[in-house]
């Protein structure tokens, strides 16, 4: 274990970085009326009664004289959609407030919009804290929303996902000891969630007199038109479905796709009816997704998408990129 006499500053910083925090932007107004803002993750609560919060600023920071001399400052707890804004206020040498819409607060300190929470504060105390100055503020007003908060850990942004108070179980009884196939198996969880979402989508597609097989074909052509049969199969092969010439003839009879000859090679394109049908299908898929996302919550939904993208990237057998420029 490292002792203070032999601290490695970088190792100490890395150890501190394992503590997951939120991300905030602190704003105030300079004497000349110009807005000042910085990104900080040193924010913390101090007291409920009286309502006090604190944050710290490096003694080397250019904005230290402004915050030290000012009476009011605002703390903005950023949402997951504000990662770009966080990076903007973390950099120096640019007009951080350019084209940013502000709300009117109880002081002249800038008040940013669309945050997870906001605290409008008056400086109550300032303390020396090693190479930082600690600002303790009395909260004069606050507001918060249901936007998922942006997190920061080990030098990079992170997403916070809620953990149920009790163990989350799908089955009412545990499996027998001799059974190695449990509900925690990743393949089972992914498969079941996929088919449950697909079941909901199938019910909606049935009203369009289409199935998920046609959904995959039309969706692929909507993203990347003018494909051969082999190219279509390369994009949808991961689904386990094989697109045949018979499948395409069915869609042709429905006036959803048309064939074109290109150097004696048959290519398929969407008709106007096909493009309209594919857009309706995507709308149905989004309706299913929005219903599930509303139950999970915005933060958990976004965290799930990030994890699924990582899983796809790590298990990708080399499928072509459907969204890559041609």
C-alpha cells in the first residue's frame, strides 16, 4: 500500500478516478458582465438544513479570480445528452456560451437549459484545500428533471444504470442444483428479450399483411437501395433468414420492390409503395421500442444500447456495414 511519502501522483489520480461521479458545469458572471463557465466533477452535497453544496477549483485555473470574487454561481448537473457541452466547457480559448440558450435565474450567473438538475447558489464560504480552493454555496433555488445524468469514471464518460433494490429474477423458483442452464445465461437473456420485442412487432406487422422476413428486406433496401440478392443476404444473414428469389417475387407482386438490370446483374430497388411501407414498418418498430424504453427509463435504455453495441462489436463475425457510405 502506498504511503503519503511515496505517493505516485498519477497512480493517486487513477485511484481517485475509480470513484464514479456526475458531471457538472459551474457558471458565474465576471465583473465586466461576461459569462464564465467550467466543467467540474468535484461537486458534492454538504447539508440539507441549511441547504449547502460544495465544489473545488484548481488554484491554477484562469477562472479562479472570477469565482473567488463573485457572489453567485450556478451548478448544472449534466444529462447524458450533454456530453458535447461538457467537453466544450472543459476546453479553454473558445466562446463557450456562443449560440447557447439561457434561462433567467435569480442572479446574473448564466443558467443553462436541459440539465438533469440545477442549483442556484450564493457563496457562503471559501476554504484552502491543498492545490484547490473549496467553494461552499448556499442553495437559493433548484430544479430537476427525469433526464438521465451523465457520469464520469476513470477519466472517461460513463452511463449510470439503476440497480433494483432486490435481486431481479425471471423465474419464481430457482433451478435444480444439477441444472447448469439458468436465467442468467446471456444467450437466454438476449434471445428472450429479442423474441419478446419481435412478438410485439409481429402483431403490428400483421395489420400490414407483412411478416418480419419482409420487414428485414424492406428495411435493408430502405437504408441501402439497389442491391443484388447476394448483397441482401449478406446484410440480413445474421437473422437466420435466407432471402430467395421467390421471396423477392412475392414483394414484386405486392408492388413493394422492382428489379433492375445492371450489366446483366439483377438488382432490387424499392418502389414508391415499398418505401412508404418500409417507413411505416420502421415507425411500428420505433413504437415498440418507445414503449419498452418508457418502462425502462431513459438512462437505462441508453445504457442498454451502449452495452448491446459493445457486444455486437466484440462478437461481430465480419458482417458488412449497412450504414457505410458506398
